[in-house]
């Protein structure tokens, strides 16, 4: 509750007024059986039409006022619940933005989506019901008992017996089902994760003809969810028949004992009707109270899951107030990037992904990184902008340990084009502005030209204002890559990292791109991660990775003579007119 309370306390007035108006509505509900009894006992018995009409008018008035109170209570409760959870959702989203890649990998993106949507909605619904019912239901149960005793204390003893029995049934079922809702939510997480993975990889699934296997796997997860939901539903379904059986027995007892009292002249017919109404009110409110507790249990379980994410502290702490030092050091040093005996182990992984990585790159150099699948190429370059922290050793950026850099300065100095390119819904212009919010239109066209994207953007009807759909799906793979490269170039970084980001380009375009990037500032360092030796063979320094270790370092000619793995990669691509020619 510590996080929700931060925003809930802003709605103290709404949180007080909502239950108060519900109490007013409940007061009118408790008066209705008494008025009905008076209509029967006085108006009908004496055939007094004026009295009957007056009481009916009073019932209409109470109904109108009660409805107004109900609407007002609903307004205040909804405002407090929606406002509080909107703040909690914003807090959660902001916290996720601060988490490092390692924490996001551990939690899982599908789980985070569930926390942001389903769990927050559960908290909202639970808080809304709580504010409306936590006073109203107990008040009516207690008030109905009191009103029954004012009519006839002997018949009211039937209520004393019925209410504990009803409570045992209602709260017993609730106690059984509440823990099961956590299991239901866990199975829902599994189904959501499977659906998200399937949708994100739908092209690969279809390319390999795995539709039937995916349907089978999803059906198993879905069947598990449905089975758990049905099990909980069957237990919950016992509540209505059992409670109605107890209430009906109570009503029969009231009618039987009441009829004897009426015959003896102790009560009138209207009083019996009032007692039956009070018995029904108690049943309804006990069921509401049980549903409220179930809803609160779900909400608290969901809130606990949200708080687990909020309690996750990132190891990626960034210092502040060091920007002047960073800029001064960057101007003075000739060293762009330096790794000293760096090792990296991912969370929940027993083995190092990178081991004993050491190298030094000077400013203005071009660095090629090559190796087989899973050799650690992407892991290495992700340490430079500090997407992950090295688990041992030290990474230096422009003469300073990367952990000493302010976040804004680090992101400004290092631009990364990811292996999996990502464009955002908007326009080409808005996507380029992600790289530099102050970029002019001239800057954009220069960056597009350097990224070999100017021609196809010029051909678009709206040019820079051409719409971009979510994920850039209205552009080809090569066009998306070139736009993301332009977005990085426009930042004018000290270090530019291209993580296999030209794989969708033809060789002529790739060569033109490399030639254009060579014209960047003479102090800009460029890292190329590629599977193609043709893309990196002109680099000043080439690092060859195998199983997380550097097994070769040097220029193209040196590696052909000294590094067997590099030579094998080169020969496999160029022998017999290979595809890289």
C-alpha cells in the first residue's frame, strides 16, 4: 500500500464522501420496509387512500434521494480509484524506464505489460468497490438486525441464528477461493507471454511451418488457465444456492412463527413483510460483502505484484553533477574506448558471456567486430553505452570509467543502432527527432543522405512528414535500418555503434554507407558489428570473438595470416564466388 498510498492520499475528500453518501443511501433502504409495513398495517387495514398515497410519495422521495446519493457516491469512489491508480500506473511506467536491461530481462516484458494493465485494473476495481461498500454492507446488516429487534425481539432471534450460518458459508467459500486467484493470475501471465511471443515471431513461425505446434502449446497453456478458472468458478458457484437455502429457511421460519404471532394478535401482517424484507437485505449485503472481500483479495494480490516491480532496484545507478568533468576529460583524451579484463555474466546464467576482454580503441578509429552466432558480439558493444554493467573488470569511455558518466552525457556521447531496428508510430521527422530534438530540417536531410535514405524519403509523397506505422511496418527492412542509422547519425555522437544494422542492405548500399560514415568527424569512433567480412575488412581494428573471448585482433590482412577463425569466416564467404563478392 505504500506506493498506492502516495496517490490515494491526494483523494482524501473523495474517499470520505463516497462511503458517507453510501451510508445515506443505506439509511433510506432500511426505512423502506418500515414504510411498507405502515402502508399495510394502517393504510390498507383502514382503507385510508390518503395515507397510502402519502406513504407512496414518501417511498418515491426516498428512492430519488437514495439514487442521487448512490450516483454521488459512485462519482467520488470512481474519481478516487481512477485517480489513484492512474498515478500508480505512471509511477510503474517511470520506474520501468529506470530499470536496466538485466532487470527487464529477469522480470520479462510480458509480465511487465500484465502489471501495467491487468493488475492495475484489478487494483482500481478493488479500490472502487471498497470505497462504496466497506461501510454500507456492514451498516445494513447491523441496521436490519436492529430494525428486526424493534419489530419483535423473539422473531429477530431467527436472524441471530441465520446470520452466523450465512457468514460461515460466504466467508468459508471466499477463504478457499482467494488463494486460487493468485494461481489463476499466474496462468494468465503464462498465456499472455505465449501469445506475445507468438505474435512477435509470427513470420518465423510461418516460415518454419510451426503453426500447429504453436497452437498445441497455446492450447495447453490456455487449457490450464481455463481449468483453474472453472475450478474456482465451481467453488464460487456453491455460494448462491447455499446462501439462498439458508435465507429461504429463515424466511419460512419467520413466516411460520410470525403467522402464529399474528393470529395471537401480537403482530400485524405488515410487520411480517418488513421482517422478510430485512432478511433479504441481510442476504444481499452479506453476498456483496463477500464479493467485496474477494475483490479486495484480488486487488491486494495484484498490488503486491506491482509493488514487487517497484521494489526492484536497478543496479544501474548514474551519478549527477559530473557533466563538466566528463566534457573536459572527453576533450583531453585520445582514447575512445578501453576494456580491461572485462567479464559479463547475465542474471540467472551460470556461465560468463564475455571473459577476459581487453582492448583499446583510439578516437577516430573504425572498429569491426565479427564472430559466430552467440560469440558475444552484441554483449560486448552493449557494455559501452552501459546497457549492462560488467560483472568484473572495467570499461572506460573517453578516459573515464563508464559508471562515472551521467546518464544524459553518456546517451549523448554514444549512439547505438540495435540489431533489431525499431521505429515508432508518427512520422519520419518525429523518429529522427528522437536522435536530436534540436535538429534542423537541413540536419535531417544530411543524416538521411549519409545513411543512404535520402532518395527513398524524397520519393515519399510527404517527405519527412511521411507517416510511420507502429514498428515501421510500412517500410521495408532495409529502409527501416537506414532510417534508424540516420536517427543515430543526427545525434552527432562521439561513438557510433552499428550492431549488425546493415544486414538487410544490398552490398552496394552497404559499401556506400561505410564510405559515407568514413566522412564523419575525424574524432568519431565507429563500431561495426557484422557477420560479413566485406563490411568490416576496411576497419582500422577488427576484433574476432569466439565463445565470449577475443581470439583475434588486428587489421584484415593481419587476421588472415594469424587468426584461423577469421580466415575460415572469410573463406566461407568468398570462396567459389561466395555471396559477399
